[in-house]
C-alpha cells in the first residue's frame, strides 16, 4: 500500500474511506502490479472503486464505476455498484424457496422478488481485510445463521489478485455448518473508455459471449424456466457485435430486461472448468476486457436504470454507460431443480474463480 497518497494513480485517499460501522473499520486497499497499474478496493461490500489500466496509447484511466469516499459508497444510488454479491446473486421468485422440506421467505427488494442477497446482503457488510503483499487482498466474512432469511452460518473468503498481466483474479471460498443455498458474484460496472462527466455509453463497444443458450425472463425478470438458443435472437453474441446493435430491438425479452439483463448459459466442456466467457473491445481507446470463469452462467447487465448520478472525482454515470459480466449460477435456481444446483452442504466447500483480463490493441 502506498505511503504517499499522491503516488496512487487513482487519486483516492485512504482517509476518505476510513470510518467505523457497528464496531468494524472500513479502509481502502490499493493493489499494484509490477507494471505500475492499480486496482483499488474497499472492505465495505468488497467494492472495487478503481481499475487503472492503459489504452492503446498508454493513457491510463479508471475503467470501473465507483465512488471516491466511504459515505458515497454506502449511500450510492446504485447499491450494488461494483460490489460483492451474496448470499444469493440475482433474483429468487417472490423471495421464496424450499430446502429440506422447509419453506424460506427472503426480503422482497426488486419488484415482487428477492435480489442480490437482500437489502443488507454482502454488498452492505464490512469484511475483515488482510492485504497479502502489493498485489493481493483477502476479504473474509461470517454470515450469521438467519441473516437476510438464509439458513446456516456461512463463512466466505474472497481473494482479489492483480497480476502483472493486468488480470484481476477473484477467487471465492465458502463453507456452511447447515445445508443452505448460495450464489456469489461480483457486480463490477465496467466502462472501458474510462469514467468521465458524462461517462460514455457502451453502445459502440464490441462484445463476444461464449454462449449458445440464454435464460429468458418474464416481465418481473424471473426465468420462465426455458433455456433458449441465442441463434436468431438479439442475444447472439457468438460472433462479436456492437452492444447497441440489438439493445433496443422489438423483442419481448429485450423489453422485459429494458435492454440486456439476462443470464447466458456459458459453453463448457466440463462442469467447473475455467474457460473463456466473454470479450469486450472499446473502439475509441482500444481497451479490451476478456472474462474467464468456472461458473456455468454469466448475467449480462447493460446498466439500463442509471440516471446520470454522480460518482468518483466528478464523473457521472448515465444510462447504459457500463456493462456488467456477473459470473454466477442461474437466477431462481432454488426453484428450478433442473438448473445447476446452488445447494451447499456442511463439509462441502464452495469454490469459484473469475478472471477479468485487461488489454489494449
């Protein structure tokens, strides 16, 4: 961690992220690789507040949406802005599921449904932090039995590593003392051209997604239960295309998501393999982002509800100025037994690895 604040490329100050919440201290942690590039993270919600990487001309900018002080992180108009998500990422229909014959009711915080672990999910918790050298940070949290309506005491460690190849590696490990459900992810809002006032929209960014199938949703964004081919739909990103090409297509699924807000079924040779999920190229800066994950699905969200609210260093975040690649299990899986299981039993270990690799061409 830099001792001289001005050395930080991101211009963020530790003191602006330091407070105490329910007896636990928040702070800012800077990961710096040997190339001198940076990732800045706070242990409040595991929020990534800066990723400083170069464009094709070597110009460095922050390519993730975030805030520049702890109060704005806590009170963000977008509560999940570039945070960790748990215990259950994405939506659960009416917040209800059955486990071991017992019915559970979660908080309803997204229309008629439960979203992203509830209003006080992992995004709104202070995690215990341990920085392990200049390039690695471990966050640990114990989710108490009954927290946000979930069963079991749930122990989670999330490790962030920023490699010398400009890869942000996020590894998740979790265990429980009682049968429970879990679906962890990171809700990074990527703006590859760099955040600004206003941050440019993503329509011209060229996206490729390694998925032959996607999960259609109803008008409340809950899976219909089908798994459909992307072929012949606005969801076909198997060949790279601009995000904006079909984002407002006359299509029921696009209307239900107000754009893209859908889970893609990633092509896998075997369950749990670390494989290519997506590639994004920003034509103005030349920046690229490649996504690899062990997860079976990836929610693509094109920031359809932002309204130009203020972020870091005077930046503003208009509608569709970011894209999220949330690697995860499928939404509403507890109510869809034929979806990959999200049940975790005592004695088992939950593991996930996702890599975001930044480049320029």
